[in-house]
């Protein structure tokens, strides 16, 4: 994606790069966008609840408030069928 036209090109490159790196490595994930002064526990809980309610195990919480920031969340969802072999290879 060409990000030259974006106002905040540098942070846009970082955010999109993080998203694609996570997607390529781990597959599907949630991206939750916020534009607040600071992220709080309620924002984190919202993303965690999305992960709990689905088979998706990875989420990114992006804030475009006064200071752009992002947090990555992982949630091991027991409803997702993962074999012991897959679990062992992922841990190695």
C-alpha cells in the first residue's frame, strides 16, 4: 500500500507494517481503532471480549489520540481446535 498521501506517513507505515506482520505470522486478527486521549482498561476489555467471543486469538488496539499508540493482545481460545502437535510446534 502506498502511504505517501497520508498526513502522518511515518506512523501510518509503522501501524500498517505491524498489522501485516501480525497477519502474515499469525493469520486472522481483530483491529480495534480508537481516537481517545489515553487508552484505558475498558478499551482493552472490549478487545479482549471480542477475542473471547470468536475463534480469533490475536487483536491490535490502535489509538489515534494525542499520542498514537498500539497494543497487541493474545487470547488462547479453548473453542478453537488445536492439536497437541500444532501446540508443541508453536511453542518451539
